[in-house]
């Protein structure tokens, strides 16, 4: 791997760059919280060769959203489900918008 390849990972939202301790510190939460949202299957951290959990920036954004809900009093299992449903809704809306754009671009233009 070249240095250029390594630096390219810095821009990759899915690259598991953060240890559990660093991720918890960045989110202002505990490692137990990260374990709990993993058990609830909100995020699945990758594992280092030594078996340590590693988190990506994308996973940290999802964890931060769950933390917001928990801080507002939502039980952790419910917060995880809400975040999953929000993510699914956003993806469905993106797909629908893409289909609409395709429909509009392939529809014959109305001539007067």
C-alpha cells in the first residue's frame, strides 16, 4: 500500500478509523453505550486484527443520533429502532426521487 492509498482513507466515511475509547470520547458517551447500540444492531463495528472494535465516521454519526434520542429520555432499544427507521425512510425517499427523475427525463415531451 502506498502513502497515497493510506491518505485516501482519511476521506472515506466507512473506514473504521476510531477505537472504541476514542469513539466514546468523541460522542461524549461511554463504551457501554457503544456496546449497547451494537447489541441492538444499530451499528456493527468492524474488528481489528486483535479483535478490538473500530468505528467509522458514518457509524459515529448514527451513534450520535441515537445518543440524542437517549438523552431526551427515549429507551436505548427504541432510539435504535427510530434511527434505523429514519435511515430506511431517507433511503426510500432518495430512491423515489431517482425514479421520478428518470421518469421525467424519459417521458415524451408534450407538444402543442
